């Protein structure tokens, strides 16, 4: 079984309406090599390109190949071709049938923003992100596994999901990835030590070194999740230093500004 990303552009056809209205879709396959390679049960991500829109762009749907590529005159469900959705001439008359498993057209629903893929060197080098042209892109197993982790909301470590939010999984993942950015975290901790002499929790003042003989603390994104934009860059000052207990707690505090509320609980505000 192979893995793919199929790219579409809202300037070429109404991709949002197509994905939203149907659970079974057809996608053009331009190159003969891909026409031979794509098989039933292959995994497929659908990528919505940026185009001229200011909306987030990235992975908006996931499904499985149900029909291998054939000429559109031979597809099993011609009623789903929906050629009227196209604003420009179609890429190819060869179509592959895809049964959609999930569709996420915005961040609230769980769209995986392009910025999440660009943070990973392996994914950032994909032809999908480096080439302006192209519709069908084959993924390596490594690339697929990394992308599926982003789509599924999982990660390679065993850390539990710390909270839920109506803002959706995409922002949750973006928030967590920012907190785990090793370079950023290192700079934040170095800055904190330079200003304060050592690491300790900004909320409860707990110092690991006093109890265990070594220094340890975690970095937390101060800005409320609902206010984070997918394309927003994180500064060192956006992160705070917390002990593990307070870090768990701040992610469970229900308030407009959990960071501020945590500091109030510890009488720091």
C-alpha cells in the first residue's frame, strides 16, 4: 500500500464545496507513472493550496483509494465527478476514486496548517512544498507516518493530551509543537537563567535543584490558545517557565487567560 497527497487549488475549482458535500470524490491523475502506481486501498491526504486566499492552507481531508485511475468515462460513480465545480480546464481526464474518511476545512475542525509540516526538515523538503506545479505526490513511509501523527493529533512521545478546546485540534497541535520546539525552549531557559540566576517555577517558585540536586523546568506558551494564529511566530517572551505540576494545571484552568489565572492562584498578580 502506498501513500499520497493530492493537491487542489480553490482558484481552479470549488474544493471546499466538493469536499464538504460528498464523502466520495474523484481526483485527476496527470502523469502515466502515477496512473500505474496508484492502487485501491492506498492512503490519500487532500491538500488545499494557499492561492490568493488569506485562509490557512494545508491538509483538509483524508481518505482511501476506492477506484484505481481510469478514464472518466469508465468511473463507477459518474454522478460524483461534478465537473461543474471546475473554473478552469481539468488537469486530466484520468480520475481516481477516493472514499473520504474525514474532512477538515478550517482550523476549528482540525485542518493541519502548512506551518506544522514546515517545522519538520523531512516534511519541509517534500516536493509538495517545494514545487509550484503538480497534483499527485507520493509519500515515503516516514513522511506518511509523520503527517498522519499531525492529522491524528498524536506524537512520538507518550505525553497525554493535556486539555481540550473548542478551537480544535489543529491549534492544539500548533500550541504543543511550539512548546516543544527544542531550540526555542533552550533559548527561553537560557534567557531565564541569565535574568534570574537559575531555573524555578514562575508560578509556585518550586526549584527542582533544591530537592533533587539538578535543575529542571518546562516551557509554556502564555498566550491563550484561542488567540494563536497558525502563521504567528513565537518569541522567547511568549513562553513562561513552570514546574511540571503547574504546567499540567495551567492546561486545565478554564479561563480567558489561563496563565494570568495561574499567577493569581499563586498570588503573583
